[in-house]
C-alpha cells in the first residue's frame, strides 16, 4: 500500500506518533511519503525510516501564499497514494482541499481548541472542512468525536495513540531530590508544555496552599518549556510559591521515579503521552476530568474538575499525606499502564481504518 502522511508544525506528541506509524508501516512492506514543513523533518527524521519526505510550508496560522504552496505540494505528492492520512486539524483541512477526492482521506485530530475570538472562528471553519472532506476522522477523546459527528463527519472512530515504554530511571530518587533541593518534602511533578491549554495558573493557585505544617509543604516541579515561561516565573517569584520550573528535560523517567504524585491541571487533553508514561512507571496520578483523560486513566488515578483549585489541592493533600493511598494509586497506575496499547496495536488499527476507507471509494 502507498500511504501519504500530511502534518503541520508540531511541538512533539503528534510528530512522535506519526514517526511510530511510519516505522511500523515500512516494517510491514508499505511505501510511505511524509509531507510537512522542513521543521518536522529536522525534528523527527522521517527520511531515516525509509520514508520519502517532501517539504511543504504549513504553518499553524493562515498564510495565503504558503497555504497555496502546501495545497499544490499535497496534490502533487499524493497523486499515486492509496490512502492519505493527515494529522492535526490544519493539515487535515489542507489535505481535504488539496486532494479533491482523488484518494481516501483519514484525519486524526490530536487537539481541541481552548481559546476563542478570531482563532476560534478560523478553527471552526477548518473543522467543517475536515468533517465534509474526510472519509474517516480519528479522535483522541470522546468530546472531539461528538463535535465532528455534529458537523456531519461520515465516519468517526477512536485514535490509538500509544506512548513508548519509558526507559528505566538512571538516577536514584535521592539524587533527583538533592538536585531539586526537595529534602524530605513531597514532590508534586507536572510534565507539560508551558501553554494556555495546560491550566498552569490553576496549578500555581493550588500550590499556594495553605498546607498543614511547614515541613509538609510539597515542592511543585514543572518540567517543560513554552510561551508562558516568563509569566509563570514572575508569579512564582512575586508570591514566593513552592514551585520550581525545570525547563525541558531529557530525564523525565528520573523525575517520575522521584515524584510522590504526578499532576495535570489541564483545560483539555487528548491522550497525553506523559500521562501514559506515568501510568507505565506506576506513579500516582491526579488529573482534570477533561477530553480523553478519564478514558485513559480508567479509574487508575484521581480526577478533579478543571479549574477547581480546592479540589486539586485536596487531592494532592490526600496523596502526599497518606502513604497507603499513594501506594494504592501507584499499584492501580501500574496495572493500567500494563493494559495500554503498544505501537503494533496502533499500526494494525490504522491499517484497518485504511482498508475501510478504500472500500468506501
């Protein structure tokens, strides 16, 4: 089978997922071409897998000239494809407009919009294009599926987005604690891009306390980078919050192994790889009940409403103050982590989708 992938700019998770699918398809003898901006090839090296990479200038915002170039590139590259698989709303819309019905189109939606205004209007227009043009829409959360069905999508199904098995920690929790200056304090870890979607203002509100007893004040550690770095740093300093910003890290397994509990305060998530990694490492998890998170946890963690500072703080207190509860959550996480799908299951899943799409031609 000849498969063409189309993707735009990505901060990581989408690109890693596409790379995994490309590798799996090539191992099974399929021919693969990847169309996207030069930056994704630089970051994910699709050419090293045996796939052909073709550059197309797709940005995350409308750009008439570049969008036309991307449309023409997609049409040229996919003329002999048996199926086209676009990842992300913008890539999906451009692929739908560029294909003009020549090959079956599968679109995987990895994210939802959490901002309004003009961006929301543009986003809504792209959603309608995808709903009308795609033969199959795969979604990472039930709410995305409901929205696409409401917009008239022909067929909607769940996307299988596995996380790679985390490597073993290379440093002991004691060494990580020493680096962070945590002493004997509980470590509350968040792994997230420092962006609006991640609800980090709620995390800082929860970190502010009050906490019962000076010696029991947790240390909140945030691993990640992003556009809110400066704002978050200024607030942490101004309010003397017990929060440390770690920046991008290549030792997340070490941080997870040292964490007392791992927390996500997000406005929305699909199937975040970082949550899957925490589960596979058997770490207690607290997360907001948004998007695909409840299905991903499947009871193996504590869910709190988005934006509920008191509920988030209380959940953290319950875990850091009760060793038996932390142990129960850790065991539940490890069981759930062992149940999560792997790369082979994800590849077989998309092959089944491709087969159905070609039957509908």
